[in-house]
């Protein structure tokens, strides 16, 4: 009997792209001076991190409406 393969979070291309973008932004912002990091940097990093976080949260939901809510939030970032 053939084993069933389930979709994993890392199989979703937009999640992987968002996660990699988040890591890239962290590496950029960490090099900024204190004032830039404290003002714009923190907001930028939180916004970028929330994209992959919302995709992951939506992936873990069973209800269609819940999934749509998190995916819409991720796309609005």
C-alpha cells in the first residue's frame, strides 16, 4: 500500500520565500547604526517577520475562514 504524503509548511513556496526574506532583512538591519535600528529597523523587521508567521499560522488552521484570514493578513503586510 502506498504511503500518503502530507503537505508540509516548507512545501509552500510563498512561506519559504517570506522566511528567507525575513532572514535577509535581519542581516541587513543588524548592521545599521543604533538610531536607524531603533526607529525604522524594529518596525521593518517586525513587519517582515509577520508575513511568514501569518502564513504558518494559517497553514495550521483547519477552517477555511481561519486560513483565509491569516493568508489575507500576510498578503497585506
